[in-house]
């Protein structure tokens, strides 16, 4: 993913904006991994606990 401003070298970008974009790029994959881990953990709990009513999170 890239931003239009990154392709325009004559524009001066602020450090704050660049840091924000960098953090956003890091946040997306980490969030995806956390969601995947939570779903897998719930699946393991569902398969290991039998006869107990399960409440979805």
C-alpha cells in the first residue's frame, strides 16, 4: 500500500504524518493476527469442552 504523497518528491511531508502512516501499516497485520489467534483459541475451547453450554464472545 502506498500514498499519493509518497510518490510526489517535491512535497514536504511532516514527520508526524509519516509516523502515523508507519504505525497504521504495523497495526493492520497485528490486529489480524490477534483476531485469528482469538478465533483459533475459541475453536480449541469449543472442541475440548463438551457438554458445557458455550457463549460466543
